[in-house]
């Protein structure tokens, strides 16, 4: 996929649709909260994540394009997924605490489960996406 904007839109859309379903069901099961409440978190966090993904990936690809070594090694994929998730933690813990009416610590514990899931999910999804759609120009 040659157009970087279209590539990012396809990536984010597929990624978020799958994540919406998984987060709503899993967070409801773990927290004992109704799916309607965890669904609000899933949708709000999706909007936040979509915005963050666009900004983060734009910056990451600019950095990546400045590197002499091309391609996406295991180390580069781990750094990408970890930095992306760290940014989300800072934005999502207060949202989870507010929506589920729990303290920041409990919200952070819920988010730890989401972090573990999303770190692995981001890594796997991005690797599969790159295999299906090819590497972006920055990594080719």
C-alpha cells in the first residue's frame, strides 16, 4: 500500500474494530461492570487511541525514516508497541477511574491487563498488517 495516509487509516480502522469488541467483553468480565459501562470505556479509549495512533505513528515513521538501518526488526517492533502503550496509559487510567467509579490504583490495575493485551496485540497486529499490506515507505 503506497499511500501512507490510506495505509494509516486502514491500519487504525481494523485495529480499533477488533479492539472494541475485545475490550468491552474482557473488561466487563474482569470488573463485573455491565458491558454498557465498559463499552463506553472501549469507545472513548478507541477515539483516544485512534488520535494517539495517528500522531504517534507519524512521529515514529519520521524517526524511522531518519535511521540508516531500514526494516522493522524485533527490537524496533518492541519499542514501537511499548512506547505507544505507555502514552495510552497516561491518557486512559483517569478515564477508567471516572467511568467505573474506582480509584486511580484500581483503574491502573485494570489498565495493566489492557496494557498486557494491547502490547501483544499491537505487536502481532502490526506484524500481520505489514505482511499483508507490505512495509511502509519509511521501513522499505
